[in-house]
C-alpha cells in the first residue's frame, strides 16, 4: 500500500524528523509511508474529464494521502481520484483560512474579530488600539502583531499586504493559550503555551510549554468544536484546537489542520505519531 506524506517544499525542509518518524512508525504497522513534495507532482484532468496525478512526469495514484500541506484544492483532487485524504479536504478548507474557521464555528465564544480585505491599508473606522493584526491564512504565529498605535499599524499591515488579514480584540490573557490535541475525533491531551514576551506563544517562537489537564469548560468547548466538524463530514483525525482566555473563560483561537507534535513530545511520553498511524491503519482496513 502506497501512502503519501504530502508536504509543500518549505515545510518539508523543517519537518524531516517528523517525516522520518512517520516512515518508521508506519513500517512497524505494515504501512509504507513516503514523503512526497508538491514540487514532484502535477495535477490535472485527462481528455475524458477525469482527475489525474503525475509524479515526476509519470501517471501515479497513491492508496492514501496523509496531508501536511494546506491547499484544499489539492486534497480535493485526490479525493476525486478516489484516494482517502487525512485530514480531508473539508478540514483543510475550513482550518487554513481563519475567516472560514470563525464562520464555521459560529455561535461558539471567540474574540471580537473583523475581516480585512487584501487591499485595506488603513484601520477600520472607529477602531481603538490596542488590537491584534494577523494574516487570515498564516500559521505558526507568523506576523501576528500587537498593534498599539497608527505607526505600528502601518508596519504590521505592510508585512501582511496584499494578503487578507484579521483584526481581533486583545484577550485579557494575551500571550497564553491552550493547544488541545485531537486524535481520531477525540481529545488526546492539552499543552499550555505561554509567550516569553509579547502575545505570540507558539513553541517555535520561543513560548514555554507544559502539559495541562483540561478543565470542564475547556473540554466542553473543544468537544463542541470536534462535534461541529464531525457533523460537517470533516472529522478531525489529527488536529489542534487552540483556546485563548477572556477573563478566565476559554474562547476559540483557531483550529490547526497541519498540527505540530513537538510540544507533546517535549512535555509527555505520548507518542502521537504511533497513535495516529494506529487510527489510520484501522481507517484503511475498513475501506478495503
């Protein structure tokens, strides 16, 4: 069985240890998992109107795709070929545009948020500082900026344009958030992240991390998110639900489709890759 671990080239360059783990844990479970880069493949339609894939110029079709890339069109293309993709294209579409994430999670608590179009260079009328400005489609804390005056706004906006952006209120516990790891549609563990300075708490950006036992309120909110995705035919096979805090109450930060695992290995003895591949093996066995 040919299983592709699909990456865009820049992400693969910094995640080769994870890719090796996937390959090694996969072999232990009878799964042949190979890292494949987007630069190696060409997607399109044949003269009969059927989707096809070339790899290094040759027609090919994997048996499954473990997607670590963020373009839902690519995930959907493989699904149209009859190839199962984890997480599926619907998850990819929702999670990799924060605007769509917030729309999808309508009715759940979240920071006050304004969607800014790609060409907006000035603050919205009536906006009051401080605010958080971030790209709508970034990840890993990229260009997330606390803006406290008009000069900082201009600098932060220039770093994002011409991409669309989000403007959000500053939560009361800015710089602290909870990553809830989701595996096969269930809560696996929580890791609390705290920024060393500023508001960006991501581990790659220097945030400190510790294993966290979820409170009833945190667990309920995370389960509400899981249920919303499940109902939409977008099960979270391996993902992260990030919670922020407003006056000690958890609110939605974002949902990570291509979730990292370094923090969990740093703070626990949980082997999330092994558990993930156990779930994938069961999924693929059911499909046979």
